[in-house]
């Protein structure tokens, strides 16, 4: 995902705060639909398709990560098949229960929200997301730093430390395989020493990273301290326009409107 975020497109160049705001509004709007409002959520499939088309994001990496998040909502929705057995409607002689509608609704919401979050990560670097939590350029700053900057700083430091932890784990695992080529994994008797060394080495690497940050002027301020996040007019239009569209389609169902037009014969 980090490699995809380094691509070049109009969406990649947009402000991270604008994309974060649009994603939050989109996810909250989709999650607010009742379990029987399936037609109302169909219009929201255009957003991930639009983002993928404009940003040049392939399907493969997103689908792999989506399937990792699928089992929990799938089993939760399948349980509703046993709980909600009351018929909702009959379609071509097939009785559709409320549990079936709930299962489909949960899967649709999972697909839309997970894809929206993945597309945010695929079009925005983690550093840009952390900086977007700070004060935008042109706003007055108070003494200290804001809650958003503190939260962004925690995310930024955690992300850097997790990167150091993963690299050290890969190094230790490779060293263990070279010393014990016949082992298919790390035995339980060696796991304690392995984890202890992993913690010590990752702490040491994180200390090196922190010293390098202090040499470059880091003083414990917010993640955006010294780097201003500027919103262009296009970013403001992108955030407000899409958010207004999401809220509009939350209360206005174009699928029902189109169905009524077709039934009354008003469609030419």
C-alpha cells in the first residue's frame, strides 16, 4: 500500500486531510443505512470505482486485503440467518427472510467501508495522513500543539516503531533459519529468547531512529510541526462536494426514484 501511495495522479496530489474527511463521511454514511435499505447503498459503489479509475489503483492488492477482513462480518451476518427468520418479501416464489437481507447488507457495508479505507491508504502516504491531523496552513496556532497533532504524532511514532520491529523480526528469523536449517519454525523452547532479543533489538533500532530525528530538529512537537498542510481550492471543493453528495444520497434514493419512473411510464 505504501508503494501505491507513491504513484502520481490528481488524487495522490490532493491534501491528505481532504481525503481523510471524505473517507470518514463516506464510511459513517454507509454505516448509517438500516439493514433493509439495500437499494440505497448501490449508488455508493461508484465512489470506489471512481477513485480506482482516477488514481490507477489495481484490484489485486485491495481484494487480497478485503478478503482478510471478510470472515468476521461474514460469520456475523450468517448468524442472522438463524436469528431473523421472519419473511421480508417474496421474489419469484422465493421467500427472502430478514436475516438474508441483513447478511447482504453487512457484506455490502463491509465491502464499501473497507475499500474506502484501503483506497485512502493507497492514495495517501502515512506521513501525509499524520500531517493532516495538525493545523492547516494559514490558521493561527496556540502555544503547544493541538490534540490532533498529538494523535498524529502517536500514529507517526507507532508506525515507525512497527516498521523497525518488523525489520528486526525478519532479520532474527533469517538468522535462526541459517543456524537451524532443519527446523520448520521456531520451537516453543526458543521462542522466549527469540522474543526477548526481538524486543531489545527493536528498542535499540527505535533509539537510533529517535536520535536521527532529534539531529534533524525534532523536539517532541506535533507531527505537523514545521511542515504546513495547505489546502488548495480544489481540495476544498473535493471534500465538500463529495461529502454533500454522500449526505444527499443518504436521504434520496435514486434507485427507488428510477423504479417509480419506469413503473409509471414516464421514462421515454
